[in-house]
């Protein structure tokens, strides 16, 4: 099961239109968690973050494709995935100018970050729930 998930993760790095089953998705998430912890530990031991940076660059496209395919498998669209990941940035750009009209600079920045963090938290929980949904 893990071997199949690993192969599909790397072979489907440019496939944003297919589906990924719940078990394949969570197997790969577990593998990535273990690898991220190992690379982080190794980077801490040698005192450089270059390995973490390389790992993030190498895995960002396959991880994005994996998440979008999981959304498709649960019957959700790519637009919803984009909303979940760009929502906090959009909120920050909306809330900062509005809050700056009535508050001092430090207070408006703080309020914008708090509101954006709240939206990010809610969207993250919602995204997590979608990954738990059965296949459609």
C-alpha cells in the first residue's frame, strides 16, 4: 500500500485532474510526515536548512497535485482547493486596509493578522474534513 502510494505520488506530480483515494492520500501523508521529520532532524544536526529547502522545492508540486486529486475524489473542485490555500492571503489584503482606516498602524496590522489567522484556521479544518470524506 505504501509502495503504491509512493509510486503514484511521484508519477502523478503533474496530474491535477485525476483522483487519489483516501487510503493512498493518507499513506502518502504519513510517508511525507516521517520524511519531513527526518530531514528536519538531520538539518538540525548539521546546522543548515538547505536540505529542508531542497525537500520543499522538490515536493511542492507533487504534494499540490496529490491534494487537488484528493479533493476531486471527494467530489470537490480545484477552485475550492485554491480558495482554501489563498483565502488567508486574500483576507489579509482585505482586512488590513479596512482596519487601517480606524486604528493605528500596529493595531491594524495585529487585527489583520488575527482575522487572517482565524480564517486560515477555519479553512484548514474544512480542508482536513474534505480529505476525510469518502470517494464520490
